[in-house]
C-alpha cells in the first residue's frame, strides 16, 4: 500500500508591513501553535486555531498560595529545629528559652494560617459571584 506523502514541498512567499507582522505575531503568541508557520497555515486554510486562555483569578490564587506555602515551610522548619533542640536540652534555663522562642514561632504559625484562611475566603467570594 502506498503511503500518502505529507511533506510540504511548496513555498508561499508573503510580504507584510511592520504593523501586519506585529499583528500576526501578537495573534500567534495568543495561540497554542508551536510555530508561526503552523499558525499562518491554519489561518490561511480556514482551520480552527486554539487560543490560550488565562484566568487571572486562578493565576493570582496560585501566586498567593505559593507565597503562603513558602511562609509555612519556613515556620515549619523553624519549629522542627526547636523541637530537636528540646530533645537535646539538659538544663532548665535552656528549656525556658526554648519555651519563649516556641511561643513566638507559634504566633507566626497562627498568623500564616490566618492569612491562608483569609485568602481562601476571598477566592471563594470571587468564584461565587
């Protein structure tokens, strides 16, 4: 059985103004086409072009959650180091110092958790509108 030749061997030369090229480039960047030639070919042949769609609220959510995750990781690391220190304590004054330091870390942790709650509530309100 003979296979169909899918190689593109014909050339189309096209001249554009700077404005036309800029418009073509902007539209190409909004598409999911990997190459400008694919984008142009689909447009010329009347085939559908799939465009990128960005949801700004989801992008904001991801950015905020990433920041909060980094904050929580830092607090968690500090807290773990303090617990390890507790296991190595042999004198009472060191134990008191650890308690004071742990209270500070606890407040930071609770503040971070409160930020997460507020962020989730704001996002929930946006999505429910």
